[in-house]
């Protein structure tokens, strides 16, 4: 059996590289909560939350890999992003261990995407509010 993947096994790119990958056909997987995603997101992003907000607080989405597998193929090229990078990295590790071969973590998450001026759909003042979970 293959060795389990760890965070250091995940390929990470900056937001400009991520934008380039998306322009050549990679799919953007947003693993933020539905609430975060609905405020603002990368164009054409697919939202499958890695964490869910429950009465007990944030818990890992037990259906995450099932939902991924019903949406994407293992050979799809995915750019994974969250809000600041933490959840996306964990999601990438899970995806690699599930057999997905082309998974890239977007460093800094959607906060960096906004900070870099790549989110053109809303004025950045509004986006800063949408990115309130900033490090």
C-alpha cells in the first residue's frame, strides 16, 4: 500500500500561478463553508465544504470525499482553496490519499486572491468583509 500523504507532500502555488492554472483548464475547488462561499468566490468555483459549522462548532464534513468523488474524477486537475490556506492544505492531503493525482493547494487562500486584486467581481472593501477570518 502506498505511504500516506502528508502536508509536505502537497504542491502549493501562489494565487497568480493558481489563476494561470485555472486559465488552462484546472478546476477550482473552494473548500470554505457555504456561508463563506456565498459571500464571494473565485469565478466558476465548485464549493464542497471541508468543515461544516454546527452547534458544536466547526467539524470536518463527513461527506467531503463522497461529495468530491461524485463531482470530480481522480484524474481531474484541481486547484484547492479555502480562506487563508489551512483547510485547503488538509483537504489536499485527504484528496491525495483518496487517489486524486493532480491536486494543488492555493497558498493564502481566497484572502490572498482578494489581496492580489484578482477578485474583480466586487469592490475590495466588500471582499475584506467577506474574508473576515483573516490570520
